C-alpha cells in the first residue's frame, strides 16, 4: 500500500494550503467571534473557494466537476480545516451530496439541479435528516415504527405533500437545495418507510426557521427547515418510494463519516502547530516551555495521536477509492477521530496553561480549537457509529 501523493494530489494539496493560509486563516477568528445566526457566514469566502473548485470538488469529471478521488478529498479537507474547520465543512458538505446526485439521480434531475449547482458559486447543498425528536436513531434505525423520521410525506397525484420540521440542518440558512428524508409509510419502520426528496429553496410550503448558535463551528450554518403542506413534485424523488435507506447507504453515507474524520485531522494539525509555536516562544521558570519534560511529553502525545489519525484517514480514503469490500474503516474512523480530537485539543490547552495563565485567559485560537472539537462529541451520532460497527462484525 503506497500513500505517496501523485502529481495531481500534490497540486491540490498546495492549492488548498495556499487558499487556507491566504483566505481562510485571516478571516477565521473574526468570523468565529460573531456568535450565532447568519452573521458569521461570509459569501465572499465561499465564492473565492468555489472559483478554485473547492465547492464542486467531488462532482465527477464527466459531469463537469473536478472528480477528485477520496485520497485527494481527504488531503484538501484537512488542509482547509487546519485554517478553519467550519469553513472546510461548508465546502465539503457539498461534496457529500454531489456523490449522491451522481450515484442515484436521473438525467432529468442532474439537468435541473446539478447544472445550476456547477454554474453558481453561491449554490450550496444541505441534507435534512435530524429532527427535534429524531436524531441518532436515523443512523441505524431500530425495528419499531415509532423511531426515526417523523416528517411525513403523502402522495397526491404527481406531488408529495410534506409536513413537519427538521432541526440543526447543515447549510440550512444558506442552501439552495436540500435532500429531505421523510416518512412516506408510517406503518413500517424507518428503514422500510423512508423516501428521499430533492427540495429546492422556494418550494411552496417550505421555509427556513431558526438559525442556531453553537459553541463551535460558528461560520458553518445550521438551521430549522419547516414544511407546512410543502408541495414537492414526484419528479424530485431520489431513487424509489420507501427506499430512502438504500439511497443513504451508498457512497454518500460512507463519505459522511470519512469527511468528519478528515476535518478532525486538520484541527489536530493546527493544535500541534500552535502548541509547538507557543512552547518555543514562552518562558517558564527561567527556560522555554518546550525545555520542560511535561510539555515535551504532551506535545509528543499530540503528534503521535495526530499521525495515527492521519494514517487511519488515508487508509479509509484508500479503501473507498479501491472499493475494498466489507471495510469497517468508514464506520470506525469517525469514532476514532472524535476520541483523538478531544485529547489533542485538550493537550494543546494544557501546553498553553503551562505558562501559568488560567484556561479562561488563553489565546482565542486555542479556545476556538477546543470549541470546534467539542462538536465531535455529538456530531453525526458518534456513539451510534460504534454500534453500527459491532453489528456489522457479527
């Protein structure tokens, strides 16, 4: 197994590194210090990244996109996340659903939705799964009919009528298209009774609700989607009626966990770098912090865990590119990334604390890395991933 980067992968890594340093990092703290709502978002950042290909990065070449493989996607996500994790996610969120459009959507749907997505630098996509009373149970639905999605879809002629509410939806306040999971058959469990619809902004009966404030990832938008007799054409159905779980089990589903692990790697890289810079600059008890053994041990552990996560993320990307049958890497890598991220960001905070400053007085970037890392403790049903792995190993 050779993880040496080819010429194209190296080119994209350098492109992402330059964009992160010149555009994302200078804006990172400024956008993060705006608490909640739409205000942290900056369309100029999205437009600038889009013109370089970072918004349409995963669309296959034969459909007009970059067509980056998973190894390249992992490299770019980590480079962008090293500058700002939330901004990296704002771009990669679109990659997930580009995979789904390419894999499951009809030619008509690609013409109506993929072409505008490719042409418009402000066209971002979201997925509507989580609901106020339904979250992790959608990742591995139980057999009872009361669990899982509660947004209801009823067919009336050539339309489906959607009613209900989604919560914490990615790109919710800025998206132009959403993949909505709805319960189309309430007599069976969610696995057998869910249908996926493409719902563009402006659909009658569909509106944006509250935009959420968060401890971290403030640039990244999460909002309520509200459906009140929303009328969705049958032509917008993805796959087959009541077969939504099949749609959510393809490459797009595997990408979700892999994406978050690659993003976490970027935060870990940033944490190691900030810890090293601080330890070599600050003095305690008459010598540089880095000359204290405890600080050395902390930074060594941070580096070790980060490199282990890098190896796992790249192995996962390789498995997905080479279509390794039955690999658990896409399932487990997210859970491992969550554990590593909490430890590495805490150790970075400990290194900064070694200067004698209390935690609440640490520099803004150290605090931001911790706050962004906290998101992983509940992101995408972290513990549910472990249950999925156990059940697949039976």
